[in-house]
């Protein structure tokens, strides 16, 4: 099963649970995280687990529904952790709605975005090394060998292509 299909199933399951229990998990969690209310967060997680135990598992098998409940609990805990990380990256004491949205996007983003980030990083390193080599060669005043020149030009080209590719994929 592809990551996109897994995300669709999880989204549908959450919508089904929300419809059946009349609870909007997303809004409750966002508010609790924004207020950094750990007791409320724990209460929400326990409440969700209790609500999940009350509903019929249709159309899921018992085993599939048990796994689904575990995945939902894991997602909520990861969402909380990632939201707090986003807040700390900006040196803030509280978590905003934007932090929660970014965390959710990161957690449910397809693997493609993570690969794109990796390509950007590697392309930047290669391009940076090539530029450093070129500046060093020019400033040293020594003759440059054909191998050094071709490696510098090739690295510049490769790093630039990788950066351009990742930029266009965003």
C-alpha cells in the first residue's frame, strides 16, 4: 500500500470517528497544544481512545480497527511532539496554530517531500564545495589541472541541477 493510500485511509477513519462521535479532534488538539496544556492533551488522547472503543469497527476487521486506533494515537502524539519542535526552532514558549499545521503537513506529507529535502541538501553541499574549490583555485594563483577544472565544473553543474530540480518540485 502506498503512503498516499495509507494517508487517505487514516484521514477517512478520522473523519468517520469524528462524525460518529461528533468530536473535532483537530481543533481540540490545536487549542490544547497552543495553550501548552499537558493535562488537556492527555485528556484528549484518553478521550479519543475511549471514543474509539465505543464505536463499531465497520468497515474494518477487528484486527484492522485495533491497528487503526494505535495509528491514530501515535499520530496525535507525533503531532504534539512535532508541533513543540517547530515552536522551539523559533525559540518561542508557546505553540501556535501555524506550528501545528506545519507539523501535520510534515507528518502526513508524502515521502516525495522528504526526498526533495534530501536532494536540496546534497545539491547545496555539492554546489558549495564546487564554489569553494573555484574560489580557492583562483585566489591561490597556481595553475589548475584539467582534472580539477572538470571536477569543479561538473560539481557546479550537478549541484545546480539538483537545486533547480528540488526548487521546481516544491
